[in-house]
C-alpha cells in the first residue's frame, strides 16, 4: 500500500544528520535498556534493533537464518537482496529503528530490514457500538490492521490514503482516507492542512486529535463523529466523506459531519426500512425526552401548577408534601446521583458495574423517597431521562446532551417554561452557528435540503436513496441507480 508521506513535522534537533556509524547510533540510543545490539564477528556484521517491535518469524526468516548461513566472502552479495535497504543518513536509520526495522552494519555501510510486526489486539466486536444485525468486526489500535480492514471492504483503486505525522515527540502516524472522484477535494485539503498545522509534543488518540482540528473547540457538541465499526467507516467513505485513522487509536473519525448524523446507527440499514425509520424517529424523541423531562417537571412544579390535571396535581402534592427542598434542588440532587452511578458503573469491572447501576439506582431511589428527600414523580422523570439518553447511539453526543440537560434544569428552575424556551432557543442558535469543515452543522435543515431528509429523520427504502448527502458536496452525486 503506497501512502503519501508528509513533511509536517520538523526534525528533532537531537537527531544527528551525519553519515550513520554504529558508535553514533548507539550514542543516540544511550540509556535505552530495551535496545538490542547483536554481533556476528565471523562475517563482520552487527545488528541494532528493538526486539519488541519485530515479528519473531519474520526476523528469523529474513535476517538470522541468512546471516547464519552466509560465508564471509558472500556477505556483500547477500546484502544486494531486496529486503536489505541501504541507508546513508543517520536520521533515516534512527527513524527506521524506532519504526521497528533492523539496522545492519557492515564495512561502514548501514542497511535497514523491515520486519516490523508488534503485538496487536485481535479483531473483536465493538463494546461501545453493538448491533443486532450486520457485521461485528471493529477497529483495533494497529493502524496497518485498520487499513487492511478498510481495503477488504473497498476493493477499489479509487480509495486514496495520505499519511501524516503529529506530535513532535511521539511522531504518531495519521492516515487520511477518501474516495477519489467521490469526495470533495476541498474537504480533503482542508483536513490535511489542519493536521499539518498541529504543533504539540504528543497526541495519543483520535478523540484527542479531533479536538485540535475542530472548527469550534469550545462547543460542547462533537463536530467529528467517531466510530470503531468498519462498516460505518466504509459507508462514510462511499457517502463522500473523509475519514481519519490514527495509529494507536481504535476510533476512526470522519468529516464533514451533521448534528443529525449522531442519531443514526448501522443497524438502521440492516433491517426493513420501516423498522429502521421507526427506530430513528424513536432516537429523536428520546433526545427531546432526555433534555426536557426533568426540566419540565421543575418548571411546572415551581411556577405552573395550573398546567397539571387536577387528579395528577393531588398525587404530586401528596408526593411532595414531605420534601423540604424546592423542585430545582430536588432535581439537581437526583440528577447528580444518577450521573455518579453512571460514572461508577462505567469505571468498575463489567459485572460489578452492572450490579452497582441496577442495585444502586433502586436502593438509593427508594431510600430517597422514604426519607422525604425527593418525590416519586421526580424519580420517574429522572429515570426516564437517563434511559432516553442511552438510546442515542453516539456516546460523545449522549454525554453532551446530559450536560445540556443540567443547563435547562437551571433555567427552568429560575424562570419556568419561559426559561425552558429560552434554553431551546439558545441551543438552536448555537447549533445553527456551528460548522464542520466549513459546512453547516445542521444540514439538511439549514440550508434547507428536503431530499436529504429521507436518510436523516427516517431511513427511506434503498431505491429512494439515490444521491449522496448534500453536505459532502461530492462531484459524483448519484450513488444508487436501481429502480423501484
């Protein structure tokens, strides 16, 4: 696989630029206890490498066995083979060793042998993006393996890959993937340029990288969707979007993105279109429930008792009779408790975390009602809001919405439904001002693109999904030529 190398990073000034010598290389790697220096005195060959970066079978086959069998007079003939690459620059040799190559020194010359094959996690099912139907393979931390997963699904020479590096110290590899003739090259160049402009010592993960290339880094809403599913990444490529893979990260990001894209799931396309549409609508309803249910309870019980039916009003009054706190404090107490349980369940081991979430929620909720700290109705509202937040398939969007919910609760407690409406207006204004790779974040609502609604608010039949999303600005808009 041929990739374009980037000159984004400046060379480390500590790296020598002279001709490579064994002494020079060993001095550069002084105090590196994991460096291996191995000599073959009978043939005048010395090797320098990091053993934990090598594939043991490849190293034995391509390096050790040939050197053990060769005679002193035939060493130069052996080094003419294709796996031995002559290097005349110390920077190249040092970089090669750090990238898992073996450096071979013989009679003042240095050769690099590529036997890089570090240990990698096996391909498993994604734990954060589970689906009922469809493929279950997901990305891992090894970029080469992730690229192979993409190539297996996209068997086309139009799939192009650009290689970049970020981090002055870590020098992490980042791969930008796009479909030639489908993706808008302005988006590709913009994304590449933003990554080139990053000047920082270390970037450890793709979720960390996208925070440096955000259009609006101070917004609480995510502007770059991330996924661990290979089928989701491929679908974005075919839709005309650009995706990025970072070595060491199992998350793949894509751009440009729309707010409504975070409410879709690969599961929508693996079942009948009517079921997929109903599920997608349910997620949008869940979004409204999770941000408004508790806030509406606070607004109504604080300022607007006249909005409650008479029979229900009696129930709420009896439930709140022993509660010493105003509805705002009561709601914040329960919301914070739910967030503590959620965070504890996520950080603890799986089996213990599930137990804490279920038992803790039941025990604390029941105890709080019996102690008179909260009402039964609020427990229902908070629990419904928490459950609705789990319906949203994107974890980062779900986390952002939970933060928005706290803001709406404050406004509802201060100004009632007026504050709630003001909160909604601020959210809409904020979303309307966001962009992703210089495209509108609320496409296809603004700009108004009703054709795209068939794959945003619902999942229309495949024969009706004829064009790629307008946000991608693809030069090849037609993706589906089948007829009904």
